[in-house]
C-alpha cells in the first residue's frame, strides 16, 4: 500500500520509511555465521499489521 501511495503528496507521513538493519555474527571456531536482517518500516505498515492482528483475533 505504501508503495502505491508514495505519489500522493498529502500522504507522505504515512509512506515515509525507516530502515532498520541488524546483522548478528559469530565465529565459534567450529561454526561461523553471518545473518543480515533489514526492515523498511512505515506508519502505514504498522497500521496494517495492527489491523491484521485485530482481524485474526476476531475470527
């Protein structure tokens, strides 16, 4: 939704994203791992997640 609404000038506060990046890694001599996790969070995606959880609980 946020990608589609980017072109609407009045809804910029809903579609502005914040990038969250987390990359845990470890070298345990026997095992080495690197994990990269990146999220683009916008206000509209948070509202969508809350609505989805609410609808799931109503079922």
